[in-house]
């Protein structure tokens, strides 16, 4: 990810609708897992730390990121259990983790199946992975360039690669269903940065009322996702279980 995006993420993560909604979605998925007391949760690609902070209510959270800059922002947020490492080589003992959270991580990596196999290695039998990834190549835009994505996904591809790594799929759906038409229009209008300009993640400034409205819409969707699956959306969401 471009270094400037970490500073933007830190400034936006606590209030901007996209970050708030993704964090609340992940929280809702983890909350429904059959967690042991004092669960060990690893947030792979923890970025600037807001998701890791929220997950601390469920146990001990370890944040891992490949970027020293990201970890420095996480420390400013108050996190201490932080490790500098790549997702392909987690500094985690074999079968020692109850839950791994990977929010918008796989799309950055060359070999996503190898990463999923590494998650499988680190998880205890019966452990879970909660994953979000960006959906649909038609949504590829300047946003993906700024965040240094390798790909976007469709649900059946993520499912196939998860099964190849040994996982059982307990939940697979799209998310940001209601906002998909708006995202499609915005991304098609911003396929590439302007000539001579660095790519920038698409986090347009919003009036406070609109930001609050988008958070509420996504809270309704998150509640609905506990009962159903959406057929399309801006993200793919999966919960995987190690047998």
C-alpha cells in the first residue's frame, strides 16, 4: 500500500463509513463464533489497528503487518501485541491460534492459496478464519492501484482456493450489496489517476449527515447478513473453519 494511505487510514478509520462498516461486519462475524475463554485472535494485515482494538473484547489480539509504518500507527492507537511479518510466514506457533482475521489482505499477495495454507497451519483444529476481499474485476479502479491490489475476487474463486488450503466454508456471501450500484458508477468514473498524479484511494469527503446515513444502511445490511446471503456486492466475505 502506498505509504500516504496509512496516514489517511489512521485519520479516517474511527469515523468514515467504509472503515466503520467493515469493522462492524467483522465484529459481528467474530461474535457469532464459538470462541473459547481467553481466545487468541490474530489480525493479519492489521494496518493502523482499529479492527484489532475492537476485537480485544473477545480475547488476546495479536496484530501482524508487513509495514513498520502501519505498526507505528497501531502503537499510537494503543496496541502492544504487534509483530512485523509477512502473511506467508507468520511468526506464530503451529496450531496455536483460535481465530485469524484477514480484512482485505489476500488481494495484495501473489500466492493467496499459500497464505491460506499458512493460516491453516497456525490455527488450532476447529479454529476459524474471517476474510474480506474486494469483489469483481469490473470494479477495478484507481482505488486498487493506490492500495496495490493484485486482483479482485468473485465468491466461487475464494471458495475454491479456501478449500484447496484445507478449509471448510461455514459462511460465504457478498457484502455492501445495497451500495453496489453507487460503487460501480464511481469506480467506472475513476478507472485511472489523472496524468502525472499518484493513485489515491477513493475516500471522498462526505457531509456528516451522509456519512451517518451510510453507516446506518450498512448496519441494516450487517444485521441481515446474519440470516441470509447477498448475490452481489462490493466485497466478498467468508468464514472458514479448520476441521
